[in-house]
């Protein structure tokens, strides 16, 4: 099957076979099968982060996991460890994001789509498969989106809804080998991040999407005790467990002020940054500043591309202030770290 949908090269992602250099060493992104890691895989990733990296594990907005602080000398050991876990990038079904509450039919469709993607598809070519419901990811960015509705499977390509088809024809339609689509009447309804108890699932988050290896290992142990079988990822840097677990040490409250703040790793992990973003983010959260907030180490704004009510942009050790914009927009003033409280007056 050949992919006839047009796509463009959009850069590359820091995968196992091509890691990315960052301020704290090499960075590698690990993608899960159909949106979830088994408990064995999650425990193995915690061990890899602790023994081969610096112990820092990031959750990404593409529902992946990143291991930080790796070195070129340890790359063979990393590949061997991921191979034993069945997570090497060369395997199939890698570019498909799946909604966290997806049932068997949705996950089977995601696996079929992932296996059908050409091997030369660009690393940043992304797909999603969605089953609807409160955690629907239908509104997330993707080159190809397959969304279950009451009419069948709705198809979106490059942001445009093309029509609806049956589950058995959906992948062929998405990859351009058939034009069998019906007019859409029912539009998919995007969901949002929700934490805490969700039926048989529990949603949990960590500040700024950063786990330490020991935290992930502890979470795996609690999942096993609760009878869970896997840990599902989401585009909201939140994890969903297929069991009811205790949220001690994790964020389970949707109103936690830290969840309104996006912050990149900052000067400790990126050579482009000159400020301690996450420490500043915690300080801003404690101030009770309302609205969405983005603390960026530099004008690239890697942690958030969408506008925020307040953006702090690091530059030469100070913070440029942007209102209702992005890290690339015009700075209205600059403040030092000890002047952040003055933001309450503006």
C-alpha cells in the first residue's frame, strides 16, 4: 500500500536511532505501542533513565516519553535495553496517537494504521485514532486523523475533514488507496484533560510533565498492586491507569495551579535558555496569577506554541513579559527573578 496523501518533510524527532543534543546530554524519544506502555515496559524505562540517563523523564504533547541525559557511549546499551522491551523505533506502529480511554476496536484500528504507514514517512508525520468520549483527542494536531462517530470513522487529512467510512475501510481511505467516503453529518467533539477517577481509570499528572525515574518506578509498583495492566499516555502530559490507584505524590486535581503553567526544562537542560524556568513557574503559581501561563527559556517557545494569557520569555537572565501571545511576540517589559511578584500589579 502506498501513501498518496501529500506530505512535507518537517524536521526530525529525537528518536533512538537519531538522538538530539540538549543542555543535559542526549535526548531520546520513545513512542508507545497504540498509546500505552505495559507495566514491564514502564519499569524498564525507569531503569533505563536511572542507569543510562540522568533520571529525568519527560512526557510530551505527542503522547510520547523522553529520556534525558544520555551519552553517545551508552547508545548501544540503550538500543539493547529498548529492544528487550519491544520498543525500538524500527518497529512498526510508531507515529499513531490514541485517545487514553480507547476500547479494543479503536486500538486495533490504530495498530492497523501504524503498520500500514510507509517506512519512509517523515519522523514528524503524525496520526491519531480517536474513540470519542470525555478524553477525545479529535482536536489535536495530526496529518491523518481517524475518529469514531455514530456514523462510522470520520477522516481528517491535513486539518480538513474529508468524510466518513466504515472501520474496515478507514485505513485504506486514509492512505489514499480508495475514495469510498460518505458525507459527514456528525462532527467529532474534542475532549480535554481530566484527572482523578474516570470510571475504571485514574488520571494523574506531574508538574511540567517531568517524572523522575524513581517516581515512575513507584507508580508502576502502585499500578501492579491495584491490578492495572498498562499506563496510557495522552497529549496533555497526563497518564491514565486502567485501575483505581492512590494519587499520593501526583497531581489528581484538575484545578491544581501548576497545571495552568507550561514550562520548558530551562537553563539546566538547554543551551538556548538563560533562566531557571521551572523554579520561576512554581513561584508564579504560588502568586495565584490567573489564566494560562507559559514560562519559556528562550523565544523559541518549545513548551507551548499556542498563545497564553501571560508569557515569560528568558533573555540574558531576565524574563520578558508578553500578554495574550506567544514567546515570539512583542515583549512589553522585562523583570528580574525577584520582581516576578510585580506581575500581579499589571
